[in-house]
């Protein structure tokens, strides 16, 4: 139910995005000793910083550094600015 509540809060955008974070953190904290790839993807998928980081890494791997580094920098910005 926590994951579903996190999704509902995230989908409402605005200030509700901040309120969704604790619901996702509970899932991630439970698996903190687990490898990142083993954490349920739905717990990570809504965080745009993770998405930008992965996309940026893929662009850099394909040697499109301008777009890749831009995405990685975007992933490091606070959530209010993403």
C-alpha cells in the first residue's frame, strides 16, 4: 500500500511530490543492503533524477557526451528544479 500511496502522491505533482518521497524511501531503506538493481524498479522509476542519471550514462556510453553530461547534471539538481 505504501508504494501505491507514493504513486498517488507523485502523480498529483506540485508539493505532493515531496510528500511522496517518504513512501518510496521506506521501500528503498528496507532493501538498503541490497544491490540497487535488486530494489523494486517501481520504487525508483518515478524519481526523475534516477531516470536522468541512467539516460545520461547511456548517452555517454554511446559517446554523445554533450547530451549525456547535460542529463547527468540535470539529475543532480534538487527535485523542485527537475
